[in-house]
C-alpha cells in the first residue's frame, strides 16, 4: 500500500497552480497597459495606398462611372420591368408633346 500512496503524491502536486503577479491599482494598471495610438503613416505609405490597385478598388472606380452596375444585380425584373417601361413611355410622350407646339406654329 505504501507504493500506491507514493504514486499518488506527484499527481497531488500537479493539481495546484501557483500564480505570482503584482497587485495593481487602477492607475498603475492603466499606466502599464496604456494603449498608444499607432504612428501616422509616412508619406511613402500614403502614396502606395493611393496608387495601388486591387480588384475591389478597380470595381469601385468602375461603378462610379457606370452606376447601373450598383443597382442592376438587385433589380427585380418580374416585378418592376413593366411598370418602368410604362412610366418611361408616358414620361417620353409628355416631354415630346410639350416640345411640339413651338414647332407647329410655323
């Protein structure tokens, strides 16, 4: 039985943790763990960021020249196309009819 008791002793020693750390006050903790703001980027880093091109940046530039690429993927053709055609034709007719009296006076 003595051999069995000795085998359990090392396991008993491993079942405890010893943590040694200083006791902080709020001010002491803030001082030691203060987060410093990152340094501002250098001129070279800013120039690289502005002049670099990625797929995402190229697509954003393209969308600024062609806004249809922004809303076309979300366009509901079955729900909106007929109403859009009707409103386009009626707006075109009104604009055409408002412009014709000046031409018919000749």
